[in-house]
């Protein structure tokens, strides 16, 4: 939401300073791209500890499941 308000304020400042509509649309488009990329990078860093925790949990689960399958194979007697 803050990004949207930033883009609106940016567009109004450009209109009031005398920039044309085409220049304003181009500037808002570039601002949107920059803000979207910054938001995605910020979200990635915010979620990075959780992503690492999930990756470790999946790795441990797969490792344990492989050991259980290996042990079951030796328990069966033909």
C-alpha cells in the first residue's frame, strides 16, 4: 500500500512541476518497477530464516525416511 501511495505522490509532483503526461507515465512505470523489485528483495530477506528452516526440516525428514526404509529392509527375513 505504501508503494502505491508513493507512486501517486510521485505522479502528482511530476504533474505540478510541469512534466508532460508521457514523461509522468514513463516515470511512474520506472518507479513501479523499482519499488516492486525492492519489495520482492525485502520480502525475500524477511522470509529467508523461514525458508532455511523449511529446507533443513525437509532435508532431515528425507534423511530419516531413508534410514527407516533401510532398516526395514534388514528386519524382514525371507
